[in-house]
């Protein structure tokens, strides 16, 4: 939150666009979910008539489903447009403020900090805020509201199937939380620091290419760059090894809803004998 407050300072008169974008994005996500409800109602109409003709309410429901689907896309576009306007203003103001600070710094500052590091802070780091403000913040609103709406919907239609849907989500969240513990967070910080050092040294190396060509030197002339590449290579290999099996398990579990739903639906049908209702709810949950 402190970082967000600092970034809002650089939005100027576009400060209100970010919360507006988050609200529109949340409405867009919920609108997209309601599309499935109308699809369920269409299928329910065919079940009620046992396939004898087209139910009268099918056309209105189809119109609502199509309208909500299109409306969800339009609303999300508006949300991204608002967030991008705010993000671009932050980027430009950050660079302007950074340059104003640079010209005030004493010459000793440039002896202690390489030009590659300074350029990365001013140019690249300012650009990193774009993804956070323009994309992640609008999606964050949906990521909070959609699970709540989904839980309400699934328990409204069939609490048994809804409870089964929670199982893979809970297991996946537990697995991800275990990986992102204190040790995992420390590893990620070291990984990102190694990446930043390599990028900084890469800028210095590119700026020194003319010197390398004139004196016919090799990359080993820039020992810091070579050292940062080797350090990043080791860090990236460790990072890949750390996530290889856990990420595979996470991907399998988070996409395994149908393997939990199908046996449960079969048990419900065998117990209640209501094939139509169980199959209809199963169809909705798979969607």
C-alpha cells in the first residue's frame, strides 16, 4: 500500500482513474461469470421440455448471455484504458523527476554508481511500474471479487459439487503457500537481485563494445559482466530446479476439477436418482 500511495503522487490529475479502473474491472469479471448462469438456464429449459421443441425463454436467455459476454469484454477494455492512462502518466513523471534529481547530484555520485545502473533505474525501473498499474491492479480487483462470487454461485446451485470444487483450489493454494514461505521469498529476492546486476552490467558492456573492438579484447575483459552472467546462470538453474516438480503438481491440481466432479456427480445420481438435475449442475460446474 505504501508503494501504491507513492505512485499515486506521480499520477497527477489522473489519480482517480486507477480506482475507477479497478471497479470497472471487477464489474467486468462478474458480468462474464453471469454469462454461464444464462447458459445454464438455456440448457435447463431443454431439460424441462425433454428436447421437445425450443423453450420460449431460450431466445431471451441467449440474448442476455451474448450481451453479457460482449459487455464483459467492453468493460474490461474501458478498465484497461483508464489504468493505462494513469500508468503512462506515472512513467513519464517518474523519469522527469529522476532526471531532475540526477542533475543535482555531485560528481562523486557518478563515481560510486555506474552509468548502466543509473540508466536502468531511470528507464527500465520506471517502465516496470506499467505492468503493475496498467494490468495487475485492475486484475487484482477481479481476483478478489470473482472467487467470492464463484463460491456464492456454486453453493447456490449444488453445495455438494461446490464443496468438491473447493478441494483442488485449497490444495493448490496450500502448495503455493508452502513454496512462497520465508525461504522461498528470500530466494526470489536473491534471484531478482542477480537479474538486476546482470542487466546493469550488460548496459555497461554494450556501451564499451567500441573499446573492445579497437583493442581486440574479449568478453572476459569485462570481468564483472562475465561474473554476473555466471551468477545468474547458477541462480536460474536453482530457480528452475526448485519449481520443476511443485509447479507441475500445481498445474495438474488446479486443472483437475473434472476428475473431482465426475465421481461426485455419479454418486449423487446413484443416491438421488435425479439424472437431469445432476447432469445439468455438472455441466455448469465444468463450464
